[in-house]
């Protein structure tokens, strides 16, 4: 999914036999056994890259420049059909596909049960969010199964034309995934990018949470810029480039020269915009500033200058969903020229060669890969299971690091009690391969009362 937390390990359960999905006529499975999709999938690979913090910018040093030639904006591409032959050698190769679509979808709840059942039957895992404004998800499975799920979603006309990004899965992870069967239920462990035995389909108010009901990309949205035209746009000195991701994401990688809002959640972005920019018809704003001494508190008016609205704004995020919604917000605030990277960082890293790239570092992703580099190959960061933030090898050498418990970014924020609970969870995982023990989420085979009764009968017979 384009915007979700890494899921905790949940109960392992056996796959049930295929069953009827639903009687709802709105959502039905096509009768053919062939893959159904309008998806073109690619799996390019290339080398990794380094990261430098030296080029990170703030709004104060990117607002003066001269105009350059306009940047060509590409129309939305038409997605072409793709069908994988199950007999081909790579038919069992795993793919990870992230997708989303903003659409009026008031009866979204009706899709939850049949979609979850289909994913379960096809051994497709991951996370999907359904909301009145559309769908957002990230799923993993063999290509044929993933395409059938995507095809089923798009049987609803409102969800046709999903924005799709595919990422590869390395051979080692594929072996773990395929080895995770009913005869070896603990084989996948925590190293699989997704576990086929679990898919989450959640109902929410928004597919990406901004907290502003009046902001709708369905009604108005910025201009999409293809990865091949992105470098020219962000190199234009009239363009302010804004990273709309959170601080734990920007910490490990950004586009050269981009502004970092330093938010901890996407819903903070509107406040950051209000604080940074002013409308064209005002020069300064007045605010109450509080100064505190030892025994007094003084309020006084202070003039806090803000930056004028830039001539053009270019925004980006992981897969495109957050900057699409952010562009709708900026347009509602009077920004005139608003652009956003089509397909997000992931599509850029897939299509733009490293030798031509303006990306620095790695891109955080919300699954067990943690981060990816150019070519969408898995990066070098690991995940702190205490706070779900990316950590480097250097971070894991720090004294605050404790596997499964804490890292330098969350150690001081956790109480001793929270750390002890985390240690207990980690011991459960090390003992059973799953948090909560092997029976978590399952009904006990024998009821406690029956156990006591059997013990009593046994004692009586002796």
C-alpha cells in the first residue's frame, strides 16, 4: 500500500478451500481461469546510489530566480493489457504492486468481503484501504494471482484505471514465500516482504488521511509530470520543490534541492503550508508571541514574515497518492501552478537511470523491504520494530539500539514499561516465530473446562 504502516506479525492460519465470494451482483468474479488485468508490469534493475544531506533546502533559499522554458506535461498514459502464461518459467515469481484511485465510492464497504476472500483464495497478501473517496493498496503474490485481484477490483467502472507501480522481489524472499505452506507454517517468519496467509482490507474515511473533507482530488488536482520530464521541472529556479512525506522518510532520501516540511504525519501538511506561505494580497501577518521569564509571561504583537506564493510548486511522495491530494489542497488555497510527480518516487527510480537521476539516498517503503534504490532493488535500511522507522547499520551500532525494542530515534520516547512489553513480544517471536504464540487468533483445541474434567476423570480412574 502506498501509505500504510508496516503490519505486525499476526496469527498464522490455514488456507481454506475456494468458496463463493459474494451474492452481491455489483462485485463478481469473471468466470475465466485466465489472468484478468489491464496492467503492464515491468521489473528493471540497476545499481544503488549514495545520499548526501548537503543539498537539502528550506523555503527561505529557493524563492528567487528567473523564468525558463515551460516544462512539457505528459497526458495520463493508457494502461495496456497484460497476460502472463502460467506455463512460463517465471510464472511463480512474486511481484509487489502498489495501486490507488481517487473515485466517488460511497458503497465501498460492499467490496470488502469479496475482495478479502479472493486475496485469501489466491494467496495474495498485503493491505488494502477502501473509503468513500476510492481505494489504496499494496499486494504481493505470483503475477497471475495479483493480476486477477487487480482485474476484479476494476470490474467496478469507478475503479478502472488504477495507478499502478510494480516492485520486484528478490529470489531469497521468493523462496521464503513459496516455502511458507501448510506443512511449514512458520517458514516465512519476519523476512518475507508479505505473508501470503494474511491480507488486510480496511474501511476508512480517507484512503490517505489529510483530515480535510473539502479537499477532493476527484474535483480538482494538479498537473501530472512524468519521470522523464521531472528533472527539467525541478531544475527550473522558479520552481519550489516540496517533499510531502514524513520526517522519518525524508531522513533517508530526497530529491536534490527539495524543501522538507519536517512533518510527522500527512495531516500536518496543511498547517505547514499556512505557516510558510501568504496570499499575494498581504505582506506580513501578525501573531501573538509569548516570552516567558522566571516569574512572568509577556504577550506582544510580532510581525512574522511569510514567503509569497511561489510561481510554481512541484510536489512528490512515495507513489503519488499524497502529493495528488496535497495538490488539490494547494489549488484550494489559491496556488496557481501546481505540479506533482506521476507515479511518485518509485516510478522515477524505476524509469530514470541512476546516471541521470537527481534523487539522493533511498526511498522508504511501507513493507518489509523497508527501502528501495534505483531499479527498485531492496535498499540497505532495516526497520526498528519499536517505532517502525528505518535504521542504518550505524544506527544499529548505537547503545540505544535493541533489536525489536528501540533505536536511537525512539529510545528516549519510550518508558521502561513500554520497553519491557516490547522485549516480551520479541521473546515470543524468537520462541514461536509469531508474536502471541502459535495459537494466537485461533480457538483452543480443547476448552479449559474440558481439560479440568479430563484431569479429574483420570485421577479418579487411577
